[in-house]
């Protein structure tokens, strides 16, 4: 498969601050590549480097050419914190950006893609934050690009709009569009991306498919049991060859597959231990993120549970059961 | 054809954006109107010896026109560049086929229309509110290229200001600081013989001087004494220089 993006040893500094430090990256044509990382990790700078909007050291090839030399009809970009003219309607906005290309898509089709047909004639400044972001996404789609850069495309979009946008991106990817996106939503990246790169302190510290990254860095699935008798429950489970850790009000059982849940419940029942809740979680990209970046939300998480980031209620696989009283 | 399409698209967006900012529209036209009303109708010119406004009313037509030809492009183009930069619009545009030159052509075209309308308003008010009369001759049509070239020149200047200033506030402060002395010290409202002798060469350095002298010849008659074609050629050369500098100054990367 041909490569849409090839970056080798890309570096960028702002004064004493190192924004990118020797980043090597390849993205194949038709691939969806997700960039994740903490704020300030270098995601936006890398997008700017790949689109030729900031000078960097190292080598970058976009379809085999310098970023500034590549045919702009093939590229689409949604910059971070992008704010277009506020007093154009959504339709005028799409018309405006479409008018900059020789071969642009039909405005109504773009508006339909981003779900703004009903509000097409409202001024941008009167739209909700999510609708505004969808207009911005639309401006990146007007030329039907072969390579689409999206810097935090779903920021501020409500769950319904976000899912609609995910489906749109999935259809674009299915049609062969190469997508490079950044996001703080691990669920988004995990769902959309064929491969994921984690940037930290300007370095690409891990690259792989979501499944591979989770297998390598996500840890094991866990069962969290809410119970007042946590010490007794941990002892009973440990005696049954489970790896259980007690803390006030709960027991965390590590490495529990779904088929083992019933056995753990039987152990509690046999020991006559009551519990309030059972929550089973499997590792997700968010666990990978937390593991590799060393970030955590102390005091805001129960051990073993995944952190929920903004707008990410559909994130890691998590199933909760009502409590039982044995 | 595609270049024309791009410029048209950018210009239409800029035109709609301007028209829908009602305060911007109001003050763009109110500023020259209030100037003509205050100095032309209320203060009135005093054709005696010495002092400000000592010449006949028609002498000051270039000054009134200069208020829009100078202030409007400087502040509008400069602010637009600062706004584009703050909103990451140039980052977006850098990945489209629109070039920096095309962007500046589009915004210059919009400014030309706005300033053309404001100039017509000024000329009408001067005739209505003062005792000035504007001679209509075969060369009167040259007012159009004088205004267009001056707009091109100061749009380029505004683009350079927008690049150098780090915010919209900075652009406005810088454009006022530069435009105010230029407005009064470019043979517009104050004639050379009212200034110290050593100031003469500085007046020659101001691009607005050539606009003022040429326009005065066309609107005040032969009494102005300056050859308008020479001034037009100098203005055209300066317009090219400033436009090229402005197009080059427009940010494309960070």
C-alpha cells in the first residue's frame, strides 16, 4: 500500500521549549491515524508540520512531495481553535471555502454530511458550539480531499452530533480517504483509528493498532465489588485463586474474564458476604494513555475503573450489575 | 478562471462579513461625514492670511478624501489580518489553493468599493455643505485611478501593519499612530508653506502627498499647479511596491 504521509526525524522548538523531538511517522493511504497525548504534547504542532503551516526540521513527504508543494486540492484541514467569519451563514461558509477549489463538492451535500441542512441559513455566530464545529468540519470536506487532517474535530459537539460525525468519517475512510486526527476522546480515537500514535513531550512514544496498544499497555480486565466486608471478601477470593485487593468499601479483582464473574460471585455467596455492586471493566485505550503518560486523577477514580473524559460516556467497555444480598 | 473564482469567493465572504457588522459600516461612513460637517460646514474655511483652513473650501477635498483612503484600508486590512491570525484562518487558507496575493486582491477590491462609495458621499457633501465647486473636465475621471491606486497602496501598508502588530488592538493603535500625522502632514489640510522649511523633504516621503496633490489638481483646478499625471505615476509605482510588500507580509505559516 502506498504511503500518504512519511515523516522522518521531525523536530520543532519554540525558544527553549521542544515541541517535537525526532518524530518518525508513516500513514498509509486509506488509513485512519489517531494522535493522542496530553495537552502540550505536540499534537497540533505535528499537524501543522504535516500540513506545511509551520517550518520544522526533518523530512516530511505528503504523497511523496513536500507539504507546501503538494496539490492543495488533495488536502483538507480543520485546524484546532479554528473560527471562521462569524456573520456568514453555514451555507455561505461552505460556499466560500468551496469557491477556493477548482473541483468542489455540492454545498447541499456537504451540509447534509455534517447534519446542518436545517440550519444552513443561520449565521455562524447564532449556531450552538457543536453546530459551529460541524460547519468547520464541513469546510474541510468541500474539496473531497484524499488526505484529511482534523485537529480535535468533535470538541464541543454533543453525543448525537459526535456519533453522526464518526459515521461520516467512517464512510470517508471506507471510501479511501486518509485521515489523520487528534483527539482527547479515547473512545473516539479507539473507534475510528486503524492505528494510534501517542505523543508525549514531543516524542511519539507508542504506535500501533488500538488492540495491540491495549494488549501491550492496557493492563488486565477487572472486577470491582462494592462491599462493606472488603477484607473478608478479598480473603475469600484470594483463597479461590483470584487476585484481589481490598480497600475501604470495595474489592478489586484483577484479571477477571467475563466467564469468571459467576465464579467470583459464588465465592462471595459461599462465604456469606453481601455486596452492593459489581462492576467489570476491560482495558481500553484510555488505560493505555494513563499507563504511558503516567497521568492519573488521584481521588477521582476508584482503583481499576477507567477515567471518563469529557463527552466520553460510551468509552471503555464497562458493565455494572445491581448489588446482591446473600 | 479558477484564480478569478478564488478571488471572487474570498471577496464575497469579506463583503458579507463587512456589511453585517453594522457598527463598522456606520463608522466607516460616519467618520468622513462628521469631518466634512465639522470643518467644512461648521468651522468653515477662512480665506485670509495664515492659520488652518485659510484656503478656499475646495482646496481641502483631498484631505477629506484622504480620511477614507488612508484610515479605512490601514485599519480594516490590518485588523482583518490580526483576526485571521487569531482565529487560525490563515492556517486553514494555507492548505487551500488561495494564494496570499489573491487574498490581498480580494480584500483590496472590497475596500475599493467601500472607499469608492465613501468618496462619492464626501464629494457630494462638500458640494452641498460648503461653497466649493468641483470643475468637471475630461480629466475628472482620473479621480478614479487616484482613489483606486491609493486604496491599493494603503491596503498593502495595512497588510504589513497586520503582520507586524501582534493583535487587533495593536493594529488599530499602530494605524492611528501612523495615519494621523500622515493625514495632516501630506499636503492635505496643511500646505507646505505653513510648515517649517526642514519639513519639506519629509512631506515628499509620504505616499499620501502624491494622492493629495494629484486630486487637488483635478478638483481644485489649475490653481493647484501640480501635474496630476506625474503624481499618478508616482502613486502607481508606490502602490505596486506597497502591494507586493503587503502580499509578502501576509502570514502563511506561524
